[in-house]
C-alpha cells in the first residue's frame, strides 16, 4: 500500500514540475505549436471562434474553413508582431495559465487560444 502511495506522490511531483517548467519558459518558446481560438470577445467574435493559429519557428499561419493566411512573426517583450505581405499587425499577448491571450491593437477584440 505504501508503494502505491509513494508512486502516486512521485507522479504528482513530476507532473507539477513539468507544468511549472513550461510556465517558466519565455513567451517565444511557450507560444510554439498549434492553437485554436476557444473564446472571442468584441468585434467579429463569431468570425474568430475556432480559428487555428500555428506558430512554427518564425512563421505564423492562421486558418479556418479552408482559408489560410501565412506570415512571419516576432515577439518583443509582450507584443506579437505578425507581418503579412502588405501589412503588419500587432497583438499584445500574455498567458493566463495555459491559455494564450491575444488582443489585436485597435480592434476592440480579445482572443483566448488553447492548444
């Protein structure tokens, strides 16, 4: 019985270390991967829901319903700069736990993304 208890405690400690270490990574590392908008507020909220964001190296791709937009991105302190062919968009960004929060400047929008 003690072995099972010790095993459970060991696994809980490993999971806690794993979760905390991810949260300690810089924003540029935490943002990598595939995300989806699970909550949208403000203008065009219905259009933004279920939009997929893929952060791969310095490339950012958004897609929804077969439509795809690609560009490059950089992050400087807490702002995501997404450069498309003819324009650049700025998104203050932060994490709320494991959720990525984007608030495009001048749009009145707030997007919550989850992996």
